[in-house]
C-alpha cells in the first residue's frame, strides 16, 4: 500500500526583512505631500517586496497612483499658471 503524503509547507520568510508596509506608507505620504517621483519609487519597492513575501501589494499600487496624481496635478497647475508661488516680498 503506497500512501502519498503532501509535501511540507515552505519555511516562513526571514523576520525583519519584510519592508512592504514601510515602503507603501512612505510612498503614499511622499506621493501625496511633496514628491510624486519618490512616491512612485517607494510604491515600486513596496510592490516588489509584497510579491517576494507573498503579501498584498495594495499599498504599493496606491503609492504609485498618488505619485502619478501628484505629478499630473503639478503639471496641470503649472501649465495654467495657478501653481502657488511663495513670494515673501510683500
């Protein structure tokens, strides 16, 4: 009688090396507040780590989306002349 057992589960990922949430949150914050390019870069790093460690890449996708929106919004505001200028010569 031959009984086939399922293979053992893979070992868990190394603790302390998963920075998926860190990259995702940094990407969202920088993408919304200051620099769209950094938001895209951090979002990419979050997506990469999420795929590597088998987690959800949602934060990374949000970071990329907010980074792109920041860049597009800045271009639109700059093209229409409505970009805020901090002039302290008043």
